[in-house]
């Protein structure tokens, strides 16, 4: 059984009660003990010297004594001792005194003596040193017998014996009390050690529980990903089966054509047999044409089958990547804006399932005013993906965070004032080989800067004195290493420009809008065009005619801007903005308030599955009371 603090305290209390009862018992038996807080007023006087001096004859006789006392005592000056106290065995407080007693007795009827009795009462040590000095004189007349004197002597001896016992008891009690105190301190120390050990065991158990939960969560997410991948593969397999059916139909058509050709050959042979001379030249011509058709059909069939297989494999890989790759976006939980700042960074997928979205609470690390989410960042050494974001309220504004954790894992030593859209040019590669483009505000006007991925070589790109009133923002990288961004004079129209780092700003314009047009998030993507059978460049962006108009999405080919510019959305009273590309440029993720609050949506690159009424929520990725912005799709590599 484990000893507790309460057990120790109970033992101490019981011992204390026993000690108190013992002390009061001793006081009851002998009130003259030195530790009695309320002793009688005077100590008993040793009367043995009276027995020796008077030498009584065995009969009672009367004495008339006139004693004179000279005493130094701790008693008060108002009290005068009485010799009758000896005869009546009245116990008085002990005191250190030296007395000289002179008796002049008158004995009647037959014996007359005038004895002189000089006595020195016993000396004892008081519990407290007396300070007052008193001299007093009293005349007393007392009848004394030998039995009373003997009784007084016995009482004095008993008092001295009791005092010795009490001192011994006190010593034993002190020893037991010290032992009890030592035992109590030892028990308390043992209890503290046990509590510390129990707390450590609890902490270790909690760590093991958290680790097990993390492993279980990871396994759950992995199983969910496997299930979702299987679903995606099943869908892709359906598409592949359709392609195979089409291929089989093509083969069937080619077979029918070959059969028809064979029938033509047979007819030609019959004609040649019937009229060899007239039809020989025609037969030769038909034979050559038939051979050409056969070869062409065989080559066409083989090419079509191979192309179908290759296309199916590519579609499977692309479809799987698109549905399972995460999409990061900022979450404004308090709705304080615009401009909005984010307290969380979430990630979700087209096929969500258990464990999604993953929510990273930035406020737990003191980052509750995130300005923007820039791009994804791959750590080649650990094969981990980070999200690059900015918070201008911090001394070092640009940061990376692991998207499956809530800890800031790396800090970029960016110049002071960097405040928005940090985007890395390549997701993979050594940090010193990457370039990060971002905006830096100075004097209320934003300029473009770039620096290496390790925080070195910070360079200004657009802070030209001739462009001091131009506001540069929403920059991102092109596949060729150029920068596409928005710029224009303050309070005037904004336009899209292409700038090669090192060239004079502002660069080459893609748009030439006038008025007070505003542009948001131009993003460049290079992907495979199935219809053209070649890679195509595509740019998507949001635009509105003025501060009170709606945001809509637009698309264009940057190599043929004027002829390919199309408007993807045109919804009255609804905004669509913050567009970003999926891998392979097949889909566009964006935010819209079509569902009431700003949520994350996605659609095909040509808006073929976009519902302007927002009644179809198939392409809706978030649906909550928060405000979401800046969605970015993770690259495939």
C-alpha cells in the first residue's frame, strides 16, 4: 500500500494529541511541574529541619511563634507567605529563596521554651528566572504535630520526583517529535518523487498516444488516397474502354474494306479470264490501286491503335494527378477586410474524403495576418512540399511552411517591406539556384524584387525613377523564366506586362486597357493541346472595369493575344477572381461568392463545365462561413 501525505499527517496529529493528553495528566498529578502555564502562587517548604530541631515527645503541643522572613523570590510584592501552608500541605510555586526564620514560642500550660530555629528552605531552579525582589514580615501562630510535618516532607519529595519524571518525559517527547518530523519530511519527499515519476509517466503516455494518433491519421489518409486513386483509375479505365471500343470499330471498318478489296480482286480475276487481252491494262491499274489502299489502311490502323493507347495512358496519369494533388488557399476566419488577411492556410483536393481539408492554424505560431500565399516549394533532400507565403507585419516577411504540419520550417531573409505574392520560379532544385519574385512597398508604391531561394542576392527589378508612380504587383513566372505581372500608374488603368529580369521596366505589354481597369492574378501555363497535337501557352486572369464592377475571368494565348482573348465568366453581381492553373493546364481553380460567401471553385480551362447560376455545386471545393482566397494547385513535380 502506498503511503500518502494524509497518512503521514494522521500519524502526526495522533502523536500530538497523545503528547497533549500526557502533559495535562502530569499537570493534574503535580501542578508544580515547570511547564504548567498556571502554577499555584508558592512552592512547598521543606519542613524536615523542623522535625530535627523541635524533637517532639510524641504529644501535641502548642507554639506561639513570631517568625521574621527575609526572602528573595519571584513572587509579587503583595503576597505574604504563611507557615500554615506547611501543615495543610498546600502547594505553592517553586522559587529560589534564602530565608531566616526566628521563632519565639510560648508553651502552655507546663512547658515554656524559647527556641531559635534557623532554617534554609530547599533551593530549586524555576522554569523562568524571576526578576522582582520582595522583603516581607509576618507573625504567625500555628499548631504543629509530627504527622503533618512528615506528610509535608513526603509531598516535597514527591514533587521533586515528579519534576524529574516530567523532565525525562519532555526529553522523550522531544525525541519522538523529532523522529516524527523526520519521518514526515521523508514521506513528503517520497511523495514528491512519486508524483514527479507519475507525471513523467503521464507525459510519456501522452506522447505515445499523440504519436499513435499521428500514425493512424497518416495511415487513414494513405488508405483514402489509395481509394481515391482507385476511383480515378476506374474513371480513366472507362474512358480507355471507350477509346478501345472506337479502335475496335476502326479495325472492323478496315477489315470490311479489306473484304471489299478482296471481292474486287476476284472480280478482276474473272474479268481477266474472260477477256485477257482487253482488260489486262485495267486489271494492272486496279491491282496497284488496291495495294496502295491496303498499305494505307494497315498503316492507319496501326497508328490509330498506338495513338489511342498512348493517349489513354497519358489521360490516366493526368487525371490521377489532378484529382489527388492538394490545393492550398488562405482562410480569413474573422472576415476583417478587404484587403483580407488569413489566420489559417488550408489544403484540399478535388476528391476530398476523410482527413481533408488539412488546416494549418497560423495563429498558434503568431502568424495571424498572412497577406498572401505565393507558390509551392519542393525540398529535394527530404522530398517534402512547402507553401511559400508572406506576412508583412513580421520583421522578415517571407516564410515557408510544411503543408502537413503547423510549424514554420524555414525563413527567407527577405528585404524589409516585402509584403505580397512570393513566387518561386522552379519548385525543385537547390535553393541557391531558385529565384523568388515578390513585391516590396516603399512610399506607398510597390516594386518588383527577386532573390535567391537561400535569401541571397536580393535585386530590385522595377524601381526605376521614371516609374516612381507605377504600382507593380501580382507577379508570377513564365515557363521561359520571364515575369508576368500587373502594373500601371496609380489611379489609372492597370495592364499586364512581360519583363525579362535585367531588362528595363516595365517590359512588353500584353494588354492596353484604358480608363480605370483593374487586373488580378495573371498566370501563365504551358500544356498539351489535344486538338492541335502540340504544346500551347495559356494565360488566365481576372479583370473588372472599375472598383464598383464585378470581377470576371478571361483567357488568352499570349502568342496571339488579340485573336484568342475570350471571356470565361460573365455573372451579374458575382465575382470570380484569384485564378490559378492545375497541372497540365487542364483546369482552373479560383474563388467566387456565387454560393454566398467567397469559396474555392474549379472549372475546365475553356469553362465548358461552368454553371453561371452556381446551382450545380459539383465543382465547389469549400462551403463554410469563412472567406477563402489565393488558391494554388500543387505541381505534379
